[in-house]
């Protein structure tokens, strides 16, 4: 049977003065933890629907986390091979 690994992402969401901040935390196995951050701002002309701000901030935090994870993977490939790597999403 193939080995199965589980990585868990915890997302913390906070709101203050019309700004929503999301922080996505990943502890990938035994390597260093990674964190992605995303923000959303309520436009004064828009109706205040907090869940929309949460969705935008979380999406941005996950995107930031994905880019950081890909950068980490790129660095690991380069360290392993001794050659430049250009991983893309």
C-alpha cells in the first residue's frame, strides 16, 4: 500500500475597521511551518457582507501560502540537484 500523508492548514480570520485579515498556517510534515497572509477591504460603497470579506481574505492567504510552498519546493529541488529550477503553478 502506498504511504498516505496528511497536511493540515489552519486559517485564522480577524476583522477590524472594515478590513479582514486571514492567516493560513501549514506545518508540512517535519519541515518548517509556512504562513500565507491575505487581506480584504470593505469598499465604503458596498453593502457589508462579512462572509464575502472572509472568502476574499482566505483566498488571498491560500494563494500566498501556495506561492511560498512552491518557492520552498523550488529551493529544495535546486539544493538537491545543484541546478536552477523553475517550477510554475
